[in-house]
C-alpha cells in the first residue's frame, strides 16, 4: 500500500512543516553542492503554489547535540532564496518562543528554514516532547527527506504522531522506484554491488539474491568472496570474519553470483603505486587488489547486454586514484549503453558518476545511501512507516 502525498491533502492556508535533507557540503560559508536542495524544490514549489506557508527543517553535519557555528543553516537559506525566487527566513533555533511566534504569524507563500535540528540532542534521541514542540509549529507534516528515512529521529518518526503526515514528491519517487525493483522488476534484472566492505551489505545481498537474475560483485567486498573461494588475495582488504557468510551466500546463489576474473593490483595503497593487471589466480602475495580488470568488465558487459532493470550500489575499485578508476568509470559507461532502467545509489557511486560526467544518464539516482540500502534489504524505514497510508481503491463494491 502506498503512502499519502502532498497531493492527497488540502494545504491551502495551512502551515506545512517539511522535513528536507539539506545536509549539503559547505565551503567558505557557501553551499558547495546543491543537489539535495534542488531535489526538494518540486515539493516546496507545489506547497507555495497551493497557498501554504512552508516551514523547512533539516540537519547539517554531525554537531552531536551541540551548537556549531560552522554548521548553521544560514548558507543554505541564502542559496535556497535564490532558487525559489523569494526570501527564505532562517530562524536562530528550531524550537522555542521566538520560533513559535514566527510560525504562528506566517502568511501563505512565506518560507522559513529552522536552525540545524541536530544542535539539540533530543532530535537523534527521538524525544517526543521535542517532536511535539516541532509539530506545534504547523498544521500538516510533509517528509521529503528520503536520505534520513531510515533514522527514527524526532523530525522523522516523532512529529508524525502529532500531525497529519504525508510524503513529498522526492520521497514518493524514491519509494516508487525502489519499491518496484523489489516487487515487480522488469526482467532480466541485474544487481551490482561494490564498495569496500561486505559486512554492511550482507542483508542487501541476501534480499536481492532471491529477486535478481544475475548478481555482479566488485570493489573491496569481492576480495572477501575471492578469499572464501580459496584464492590468494595478497595484502588486499578482506573481512575475515565474513568469510563463512560469503561461502554460504555463494552456495545459495548458485550460478547467479558473478565475481571478478581479473583485477588491477598495486604494490601499495597510493595514487602513484606501481600497478598491473593479473588473473584472480595470480595475485602476488605482497600486492593488493584496487580495481577490477578488463576481462571482468567484458564479462560484466556480457551479463548486462540483455538487462532490462539494473540496480548499482558501490564502486568497483579505488576510483579516487586515477590509476584505479577505470573499472568504475567503464561500468558506468556500459550502463549508459544498455536498454535497461538504471537505478544507482550510494554516495561513492554517485561521486564516481559525477566525475565521469554520466550522472544524468542514469534513470534514477537515489538520494539516500543508507536508506536505499535498508529498503533493498527489506527493512521497514521508520520515517516511511510513520506516514499515512493511502486508502485502497475498492472496485466493484
């Protein structure tokens, strides 16, 4: 059953408290990357067009319950004012008398941005008193912060206990795209996982294995599987404690799981390290695997050729070092040449796509790293569960 969205409620003349994900990088007091801010614009614009007053709230960085001057929301408010073409008033706190007074006197079409939620420890503690204070500022609650939906915080799980609660357009799209991948993917369906560690993605691998037709593994996590096969991986990153579960997964996977057949190895973990390409059977004892090799990429390309749905999370190698970026960048290019719906998640994958200039060539780029992984693992996200369900259409009486 889907969740209600801003389209399903009357917002004219009401104050809408909107949880957004404005956790953006700052540099010299300016927003350095406004991707997350732009992602929330359709919901903000819709509410304004419908005659609502908009109260935005977000966290920024990890202040750990303390006021940190460099993590105030002022640069975000300034940049958002430019994007929406009207003044966005930044308040000096997110609760308290002054905030309540400002919220009570808002007119339709006005926008305010509350101060960093995580300046208050009560936010991450999901303190219901704190949540009630936030809720008292508005008439309705809208969650458009998919990136924090896996956190049971006051602004995501607490506030909906006190207000009519619906999703914004970004949240709606994320749930629709990722949900359809899990429940009704167009086949053949290929999963691709990379990144450093397998331990954080065991649940995702297990949940996706039963759903995909093919599963491609690369990145540091593949080393653990190669070692579990009895291969020599030299000084490569390996999670020895995950070897038993890797063996178990390979047994369960049958022929679905595809591992690298050749790799790029280096004599040190450094951008200027000596590098060479070798078969996975010939990794030198003192070297380390830092990328997948060309034969692996050809094999992956073959597996992706007929794909209709692809989900990718995690780079194939240490793409931050140019010598070890080819695997990730080539895979990205291969995806752009398929006929598949391509869904990408995870901060490193997105950063790599940006570097390769291919981000806008993907069908869907998920804004929530941890949230998308937990959803793909089959977990219930607290920030989603707290929203109101759509009423099911009853046909034929």
